[in-house]
């Protein structure tokens, strides 16, 4: 079959080229469970998930745990070890759980990933052994990358422990680390063996990592699910007050929207140039880096959503009223709609955040493709963002923030 060989540049005519078209597809499947107290001795879920292919052998498992989770969760290491002792007929823990740095420092250099790979090698894991990653999105990304590289892919079970990791980062197919100052510049697409969401981990989260995941819920609701958006807006105060009865359904619905997108979008490994689930992210990734990670991913996404919401209003995709509902709801949850970093400039006068557009295009490849809301619950892709309109959106957010700070002072007086 001489159908598509790009032989033109050699001057060879296509009919002279000996080419065989190679085409196959690989099916991926992984379950995502929602549970509580995963390592409780009487919770059978983990052991049965590891054994879900009924392979009739004792499975070797290496556990990596986020240092922040280890500190916050009483006796977590002992609980994990006790769980493996109880299920010793089916599971073998290969050494004590490894504690890895939590937060963006897990991804900001290659050292933690290199260390994790060394530990996987030292444990003599084979491709059918398991790596269990317990932690926030950063640890899952780093350990996931390490597992995907060893033997070209050791089975990975993710146990996400922040809101953002449970409703977004932990349920997808990507992992990676930051490289040369760019977010997720190095990574792989590698679906996990399973994801186990344990709501009990959320109790110990500092507010920042509780609310960060709510920004991702707004993101996906705005472009895919108007009812969910309304639900979130109506519960902004409860989300700010860390009401578990509200956050758990939010986590689940948001996770299911992400899973649905990956399953049905037709492009789970992002071969195309569009990445709808990254609405609000082109500036967010740059703000994280400009702030040297003082702005966490979720809070940066909230600011990114605010910027793109005002932009969408300026180009007629949203009404003024909808724009204000979005901004008020983000503020009402305790998220942010402004950062002075938005107005940081290079000596040329160009806004620094605009570099995020170039990086976004380079990362996805092909044509610049930015997803914006088209009304609430719908989306549209645009291929150019007007820098003058971005400047105007930045000014709008600055003035709005100054006005609400002034109003706050007046009401306190
Ligand atoms: N792979 C993907 O598809 C994807 C998607 C979205 C985001 N991400 C990535 O996820 C990262 C952000 O993840 P995050 O928001 O989960 O934050 P994080 O992983 O950076 O963790 C934040 C902090 O919370 C601590 N922590 C974690 N769980 C805890 C718990 N239960 N109790 C107390 N402290 C706890 C950590 O130690 C850390 O200090 C970013 O690097 C982002 O790029 C990846
Ligand atoms: Zn995100």
C-alpha cells in the first residue's frame, strides 16, 4: 500500500516507495473507586483491586507516600504496613513505604523522580508488580512518571489525597515533571491500573489545598455542565467553610466529568492541538512559575479562569451578568480572581504572563488552541488571543479587586 509515505522531498515518486501501513489500537481500562479509610483492616478494596485480574499470585507492591500526608495522617505508615500483613496471602510489601517530598518540589527537579526510580529498581519490581502512589497531584505526577519509565511501565495505582488530585490530577492519563522552568515539560501518557479516591484524606488538608481543587471544578463545569456550575455557585460559602457534605459530591462529579471527557473526546492522549480541560490554564501555568510556586496550581487556575472569563465577556461569549456571577463565586469560595503578577512586564513592556500563550502552543503542538466558555456549559475553541483585549481584561480584574478591597475596608470601619 503506497498511501501516505512523505517521500516527496527525496524526489522519489510515491508509487516507487515500498511502504506497509502499520495500524493497531490498544484498549485501556481502569477502575476509579470512591471510598473511605482505604487502609482500614476491614476495607477489602485495595487488596481486591490489586488482584482484580485474578492472577492467582502474591503481588509485589512498592508504596510511595507524600511527606505532607505522612505528617498529617496519624500512623499512616503503620496502618499501611498492618494492611499488608493482614493481606499477606495476596500482597507483599517490598520494604517500608518511601516518603517523597510533597508539593511542587516533587516535580521541580529530576532528583525525586530519579530517587523513586532507584527505589523501584532496588525493590526488583517487575512490569506486573505495583507502584502505589499516595499523595497530592505533584507526587502522583512524579511517581507516575517514574513508574511509567521503569521497564517501560510498571503498574501504577494512584491514591490521591488532595481535592485537586481526587477530582482532576489523579484520575487522568498524564504524569510528568517541570523542566527548564516549564510546567509538565517532561512526562508521559500512561493510564493507571486503578485509582482509589479516599475522602478521609481530605480532613487534614490545609485550606489552600482544599479549595484549590474547587477551581478545577469551576473549570470543567463552566465548559461542560451548567447544572454543576449552578450547584457550585450556590454552595460557595459551604465550600469555603470546608463542609464535607458538599465537597464529596463536588469531587465525585468533577472526577466523573474528567473521566467522561477522556473516554469520549476521541483524543485521550492529546494528539490534536486542543485541550478543553485546560480552560484557564495557559496563564495559570505561567503564574505558578512567575510566583516561584507561591501560587499553587488550583489558585493559579482560579485566576486563569477569571482572566479568560473577562476575555470571553469582552469578545461577546458571556454576558456581563454571567461574568460577574463567575467572579463572585470564585471569590466567594475563597479562591482568587486577581494577582499582581498578571501585570508584571518584561523591559519591552510586554506582559510576562503572555509567554504562557507561546508555551501552551508549543506544548500542545500545531496551532494555538484556547478553549473559552460560550455561555455556561458550552465551549468554543479560538486560535488567537488579542493582546490588547488581554491587557483590558487584566485592568478590569485589577480595578475590580481594588474596588472590593476598598468596600471591605469601608464595611470594616
Ligand atoms: N496529571 C494531570 O493530569 C494533572 C492535572 C491537574 C493538575 N496536575 C498537577 O497537580 C499538581 C497540584 O496538585 P495538588 O493541588 O494536589 O497539590 P500538591 O500535590 O502540590 O500538594 C499540596 C500540598 O499538600 C500536601 N498534602 C497532600 N495531601 C495532603 C493531605 N491529605 N493532608 C495534608 N497535606 C496534604 C502536600 O504535601 C503538599 O505540601 C500540579 O503540579 C499540577 O500541575 C496534574
Ligand atoms: Zn489543572
